């Protein structure tokens, strides 16, 4: 009787891939807080402080900017909406000054402005508060190169209207911050809008070494009134 050849063992079945799915929103932090030193000018020197707070839970986000100028004035701006992989999708913006609030509702198809005006919602629209975080994310993710000579345009909704804003990246400079030392940052300057609604504009400086966060913000109201915010502390969770 012929001897049997030993059976060849079957190849083991490779284990199933059990790695968790990639979070499409992982590039958006859960909680970031920036504190700023404030100085300015309005019929004399002004001093105060400001804060920018970003919070996200799943896809929902809130950006809140608070500016305090001693006993003289305070301003709060809040944006809420949905964080998408490539941009923010705000659905409400509110600004409060001297106890009075102004609101923009950003629906899927229409914007509801102050006074009941309605306009079609353009693609990629931001608001006064969300623009800072959305631009930071664009630069950090590489969606927008942060390079001198480039320009960035997007629609921005404010209580008084809707405008196409363009920022020119004009220079790279070294900022001397109070606690973080010298920081390299890129300076963004807004172009005049086609239909100016008041004379308030904001210049911004974004720092690649600090996760492309806005380390300096200068708010100008004409040539006679300005506020300059320079970062003091950054906290992330």
C-alpha cells in the first residue's frame, strides 16, 4: 500500500482590515483659543484685550470673537454652522455692540440680512467671524498657498449686505509678540470693495509656525480710528 503524501496546509486567511475609518474633519481642531493684547486710537490711545475661541463638536462649529476696550466699548461676533472637509459652512452670524445685536441667517439657498432683505447664497460664502478660521484652515491644509503676491477672494455676508472680498498677500514680516517671541507671518490686506458698506476693514497676519493662526489683526475705521490685536497666548485641546 503506497504511503500518502502529507496534506498541504491551507494558507491562512488574511485578517480583515479593522482600522477605524479616517475622520474627514480631522484637520479641524476641537477647541482653540487665542488671547490678544489690544491697543488702538480713537480721540486718544486705547488699551484692552481680545479673544478668539473656536469650538467644534462633530460637524457643528462655533467661532466667537470678543473685543473689550476698558470701560468704553465691547464687541462680540459669533458664527455658527457646519465644518466641512474643505471649508466652513456658516448658517448664522451675530454681532453685538452696545447691547444691540445684528444678525445674518445663512440658509442653504438664501441669505436673510438685516431689515428682512433676502439674497441668493453664493458658494463658499463666509461671515465676519468665520473668515479668520476658514482662511487659517485653507493655508494649513494647502488648499490655498500662503505666498507673497497671491490673492484670495470669497463672498462675505454681513448684516448690511453681501460683498466679494479680495485679500492680497503683500509681505512676509517678523512680528515681535509679547510672550511667544519673534514670529514669521504673512500680511493680508483687503482691497476696496465694489460697494463699500461703511469704512471698516481688517488686515490679518497668519503665522505658518503657529499652525497658520491669525497672530495679528488690525481693524481700521477710516484713517482716524484703529484697533491692533497682537497674540499673547494660544491654547488648544
